[in-house]
């Protein structure tokens, strides 16, 4: 992830020190989908989860998209139930914020990447940080399920 030390806040004064310009297409899809779920928890009347599902279907097709949307939701749910503090994320609908990443989002994207690459040691470290030292077993399991859904040809046995 590219670090941008000169501009640690968005125009909205939201602390998001990292740019999202170097994310690959799977990472971009993942962060948009999970941000939509986070928005639905934050602003339930927004029904943003619908855009998360729509994004997955648009990106991965009508066969795999719903499975990927579900796998992303499981990652969000497992992480949320293990954390004790608020997860900081950028608003996916804000022109200013959507191209930035919070530290929490960076760790989440890294966890997704480590699951995709089979880097279990690094995955263990980032998942422990995201889950704040609490039980992260189900979160890690959900990341592996997501990895198998996104890239079924490279699925590993876990």
C-alpha cells in the first residue's frame, strides 16, 4: 500500500493515511463490498449491503458473485464479533474518502491478500491485530473461504 505522509486526512477531515490507488481488482472489489456492509451497520436505513451484493455480482458474475458477497459478509461478521472497539473505515460513497484507506482497512486488505497467497504466518499476525488479540479462528476461516470463492483455481486445503 502506498503511504502518503503529506496528506493523512481526507478533505472531509477523516483520518485515512493510505491511498487505495495500488490495489488490484480483487482488493478493490473486496474493500468496496465490505465498506458497503460496514455502512449498512452504521446507517441501516441506507441498505448499502445491496450495493455490496451488486458489486460482487457485477465483478464476478451471477454464479460466483452471490457466493463472494456472502463470503465477504462472513469475514465482516466474524471480525466484528471478535473486536471490542470500532472498526474505522472510509465511506464508499464519498468522492474524497473512497480512494483512501484507514489503518484498519489496510490490515483487512492485507489479511485477504495473505489468505490468497497462503501466507499463514502473516495472516495470523494481521488477523490477530484486526481481532484485537481475541479469538480469530473463525475470521481466518472466513478469509480462506473468501479466497476459495474469489480464486477457486488456486484454492488450497486448509
